[in-house]
């Protein structure tokens, strides 16, 4: 037997224990018990329960001919996990034997995937309480998955400015952040949403231009925005408007209520000289004005299908206000609904004018409601 001062050296130089082979059982009969595992295909090993306290066991993959799944009898952590997989040479698990007054069991000290925390990283965990938040600390959710924002804290979303681009869906600027301030909209340029299937949260789009912005679903996909045509249907934001886009499935976006910024909604006055169908541009201008050249005239809106195409940004339930007036002192003009546009109330207007709401009730049907 060697001198006492050589014992540690002899232990270090002692040969490894033999790998029991495929489906074999490793029994730790010394400490440290070191086994280099060798596989010829996908195999398994079992680590038997220890029989003493304080024993150390190091298992590592020496030769990789296939993954090795190790089953640790009794588990190797407080969660009771029992399986551990080696899939590359050099991967290891290091364990210590313990006793709880009834059974011997193994507890993992380290493995190849366990990172060592730096002193700074460890500081993030110090005094952390589940379900609360504090400055420069790790976030630990409560058992119910809740997180409480610290007093005065701010929940920040990633945000960026983005210039509208292109003339269609294929070359529109790609949205890549949750909060996007879009510049350069000119009634033709646009942005494309990411795929709904890969987006976990809402996207906030702000049109920071005076002109209309086109918003497309992801190019080449089958996503739909609201009830617009899947894959290609384009949503529009007027100048100064913003919208929240929420993915509700792998192929569906819906927009929440959008509002105007400080910029007013553009309105233009369209002079109607004679009776006839109001054009798309005149109806979008929202102020219809009959001049004094004719007698009593009827101004008829476009059909519901046409209006839906003219104003694709309108969702079911949306409404736009239209003001209609006549400059003829003795005549009364009338506004009426085209096909699939139902007039509710009187359509007659005089010099004092009349106010109407054009309400989208279905994909291609509208109500024209007298409100003033």
C-alpha cells in the first residue's frame, strides 16, 4: 500500500470502471466512479442506486456510435427526472450520492449543459421573489404564471421606424418589430406584416405620413387581415392613423380599434351639378354639395360592392360620416343608397344640409343612416 501522501495520486491514476455496454447497469462501487461510455448504435444504460453517502460518479461519452439514454434509478434532481441523454463525445454528468433517512439516491452536481453563473449573473437572482419584479433582477413568474410589474416600471416593446416601400405586396417594407412608426406613405407604398404563424404578440403600426399607407399580409403566404381576401387582401391606414394587428391563428390577423393622431381626417368638398351616381372620389371626400344649376336632383351612392372595393380599410361595424347639402334656395336634393346600400331615415337635404353615417354591416352591404 502506498504512503498516505500518494493516495490521492493513486486514486486519480486508477483505471476507469468498465462500461457495461448496451442496456447494461452501472453500479458505483468506488468513489470517484468514472465510466467512459461507448455506443455502437442508439443504446441505453441504467445507473443503479448508490449504497453509501458522499460517493461521486462521473459518466461521460467516450465514443459516439449513437445516442445513449441513461436512466438514473430514483432520479437525479428534486423534480424526479430520471433520464439523461448523451449525443456527442465529451458530454458528461457528474453526481453525488445522498440519503434522505429512507433511501439512497443520486443528485446531479453538474453536466455539460449546465452553465456556471458569473458573479454579476448570480446577483440578478439574489433575493428574487416569485411573481414580482425589481430593477436589474431576474424575472421569476409565480406558480400561476403571473408577473407583477414593479412600481413605476415600464413594459417595453421592441420598436423601430420603417419607411414604406414598393408598389405591391412583393416589394413592400417588411415589418420586423412590435411597434412600428411608418414614414413615407404616399397612397401607393406599403408594409407587409410577418407571418401570423410565427408572431406571438400584437403589432402596433403608426402611419406617420399625411397620405394613405397600404398594409399587406406576408408575401407568399395565406394570411388574411380581417375579412379581406386571404393571401393578398390589403388593409389601409389613412394619414395619421394607427392600428393594432393581433394574430389569432396561424393564418389570421385582426385589427383592434384604430384612432387618429392629432392630424385631422382629410375631407374634401365635391360639387354635384346634376343627378347621378356619386363617384368613388366624391364619396371618399365625405362632403357632397349640389350647386344651383339644376332642379331637384337625387345623388345615388355607389353599390355596396363598389364601396367595399373603394374603401377596403373599413371593417364590419366601421362608419364614416358624410355631409350632404344643396345650394339651391327653392329645391330639395336627395341622397339615396345604391344596390346593397340601405337608406335609414330621410335622404332629403336643403341648404341647411344633412349628416349621414355610412356603416358597413357586412362584407359588401352598408347602411346610410340619417343622423342630423
